[in-house]
C-alpha cells in the first residue's frame, strides 16, 4: 500500500471519529457549549486539557525549533511546562471556585465593572486569534504534505474540518474529541521516537537514547556537536538564543502567558468540584510530560538524520538527482528548497550562506518529515500526519471556543443585550466561532513566524494583559477596577506596539516600521519575548493607578477572601 493511500486511510479514520463525536455530543444548551455541563471526569478532563494545551506548536513546531536552536530551544520546554504548573497550582483552582463560565466574566465581576469585562474580552480575542494563526500554520503544513496539496489549499481544508466539529459540538463535543485526539497525537509522537532511538542508539526509550552511545561508541550528542562544528554551525549543546536576558524574558513570557491563556483556564470549569480541578490539573501534567520529555530526543535525532541524509556519513555529498522521495514531496509544498549553486550536481549543506545549497528548511516540517528521513514504515509516517493534525485541530477548537464565548457570553449577553435567550446566545456563539475561523485562516496564509514563534507571540500578549489582573484579582483584595483596566490597556498596548513595529501591523507583510532589525530591540529582547516586559508594565501601572483611586467595595474584598480561603478554615490554635 502506497504512503498516500495509507495516509488517507489513517487520517480519514481519525477525522471520522472526531466528527462522529462532535455530532454525538452536540451541544444543546449554553452550559454544554461553554463548560460541557460541568460534568467531565477529572482524568478525562486532564487528557482533554493536555490535548488542548499541546498544540501544533508543541507537536509540529517545538522539536523542529529545538533541532535548529539546540540548547537555546529549551526556552520553549521551560516556559510552557513551567507556565502550566503555575496555572494549575496557582490560578485554576481559585477561578474554578469562583464558578463562572469565562475569564472575562470573572474579571467583570471581580472588578465590578462592565468596562473591565469589555477590555478583558478585547485582550482575550487579540491573544487567542494570534494563537489560532499558529494552529492554522500547523494545519496547513500537515495537509499540504500528506494530502499533496499546496500550503494554501491545505489550510482551507483544515479550516473546513475545524468548522464542522468546533461549531457543532461546543465544549462538550470538543472535550470528548480532544480525548480521542490526545490518544492519536501521543501515540503518533512516541512511536517514531522509539523506532529512531532504537535505530541510532539501540535504546528503546527516547529520553535515555538522547544520552546514549551510538554503534561506534560515540555518544549521540557528541556526534551531533561534531557534525555541526564541521559544517560551521554552533554546537547543539551550547547554542544560546541570543542573550541570557533574552532567554530569561522569553521563558518568563511563555510561563505567565501560559498561566493567562483563557482557553486552558476554561477547561478547569468543566469539572464538578474545585477538588476535581486540582486532580485534573495533576493528570494533565502527567499526560503533557510524555510529549515534553520526548521532544528533545526527537529534535536532536531529526537534526542528525537530516544532516546525514544530505552530507552522507561517508563524507560524500548527496547527488541532486538522487534526493529521496520525501525531499521532493516537501519541495512541492514550498517548505523545503535547494539550489545547485556551483553546478556540480551535488547538494552541499553548510552554515556558509554563499555555499549552502539547502536553501530552505521550514522548521515546522522536521517532526512530520522525521519518520520519512529515518525510512520508517508508511503506517508510522501516516500516524504522525494524523497526530500533527490532531494537535493543531484540538487547540484550534479550544481557542475558537474561548473567542466565541467571549463575544456571545461576555459582550452580547453580559453587556449589550442581557435579555437574550439561551438559543440566541448559542447561535451567536456559533456565528462568532465561524467568523474567528475565517479571520485566523486569512492571517494563516501569511503567518508572522513559525508555528511555535506565532504561538509565543500569543503567549506574550496573554502575559501582558490577562495574567496580571488574574493575579491581582485573586491575591490582592485592594486592587480596584481603575487599576485593572489601566494595567490591561497599558500592558497589551505597549506589547502590540513593540510587536507590530517589528512584525507588521496585524502581521501584514510590508507594514513593519523596523522589520527584524535586532539592533533596535529593547535591551536585546526579541518581539516574541516582549510579553514579559508588557506584564511588568501592567503590574506597575495597575498598582500606581490603584493607589491613586478609591478602594473596591467592601463586599468585593470579602469575595476575594472567600475565594482564597478554604471553607471551614478556622483560626490557628496554639499547640
């Protein structure tokens, strides 16, 4: 059976399951649509949360970026995992205790202000739409290769699939779909890693294979460092992502951005009790750890396999008329390219731009191409395609739900039309979701970065706007509506200004003031990491304005204390 046929069968089968689940669990009420009727089991919710949180950036893009960044790519591992722990342990249980459908609803009630709720909605939409662009990039990459379409056509197909099951099912459908998607994506990620680890090191556990010796007795990482040095690249194990300050800012931005992401926070509203929220957070961490501990191994092995495909271990260069099929297929997508600059019929790969003939390697293809590079069976390659699509689609659906609920529940029902019926609200949610799919899809045709880079921008926007007001809202009862509103506007305003002047207004090509000119970066901090600075501005502005204005009402201060202190807790006694 050909690879094409196998891929169609595997991907088609998984999609049939997703759409079947969406139809079976079709939301009939707003409670079903927003929070799945708050009846999801903690383990099931943990698995769904893991799928929701592990996006195209985690599955498709992260290992690809680590493969080319080496040690510098650790910012993604540290930032995203650290941020999840911060969210699960510090914010989610308290927000679940408050018992609202959405993050803007919490902000509106906590800060006793419709204006605060509206600003929170705007911040949520900006961050979530940017995040969806990254998922659309991942969907386009996967479809374009394995359905043998160009990138733009692949993106359109993906938009159609997302529309079918996200718009139909709401949170109830998305939750059970994401459980299926987690199973697909984790199997798809780990099986190739096991195969490749065995072939390179003889160790079936990829996490251990990364530190193991190869057949000739040389450790895998030592071999990778050596071949990179020979080609003029920086060593894999010592490469840094620009300055130490930039790496710190990047990690911090991803951490607090993760903790401020509304589509993940909403997941903790779907379980019956606060205790279940804590339990599902722990389970999600277990499920997430499987992929995140495997990613460094996948990255290193993919980079080594790519180099040894082009620069053969014998010391010869690959003849251009003998390039493997996977290279020609990826070339057709426009995500891989080469040029015989010296006309010798050989493909040269090096760090020198003047002599390097492998002119384009999109970082987002590395995980998807890895099984092909390693000559694994067709069914494994097809499984990876299905896994990549599952990762992108699961997160896209969660984000779209957050966007639609913010528009229909928080803006329409919460502010402008409180008398709206439940069915009208449900219809508005679906219309808003369809609009968000179209907008994100359009921006996905010209994404501002690789999938993980685009997601990093979204995390920075969430970090600079939503995270500080949530922290103040739970842990500082003196914070008032004036401080919260001023902080959100200042944080996201300065972050958007910085990002747009380097990435283009609304990420439209040709509209940037400064382009990628690193000499104009503030303290050497790149746009993807600027959310950390935006968050500090948010915290500072909110505190200053708070101190200059009236305290919140007494009942709000009591509300904050009630949320933070467990019921039945009495005064400490002397022992």
